[in-house]
C-alpha cells in the first residue's frame, strides 16, 4: 500500500514578524497564534501556516491565495501596507496579482475565470 503524502503546513520567514502578523490580519482576516519569541502561526488561512522571524524573508515558494473578488483583495492588500509587485494579469483559467507583505514575503492572490 502506497503512502499518501499531502502538504499540510506552510512555513514562511519574515524580516518583521509583528508586521507580517498585523498585515495578514488586516488584509485577509487571519488570526495570529502566538507560539513564543520569533515564531507565530496563522489561523483561518485554509492550511496551517507558521511564520518564523528571520533576518530577511526567504521566499523559496509562492503561496497563492484564492479569492472571489480580485479587485477587493488587491485594495485590502494595499490598505494593509502590502506592495503590489505584479499587477493583475490573466492566465489560462484565472487572473492574479503578486504582492510583498511588510515582512518581505511575496505572495499572490488569484481568482478563477472559468
């Protein structure tokens, strides 16, 4: 019988842990879980997420957040202090934009178009 492997945790690093937590709450309504100095979790993101304090964000992957309203999500990201790094663009099956949160991580938000 084969093992079943599924991603069940995503860990980000942040150059500013407090600002990353504040941003995720302001932009997406995700709640912070305090695990102690230098590490926090993010609740309600759809997958378990941890954020570790680091000298700077090390972003080897691109977390992508699904939404029902791309323009509203873009406005929330900007209002919360995020910086748009790639304006909304179309791709087969959807549309998305990329942004950097105050702790230095780059993420994307997408909407299905089909």
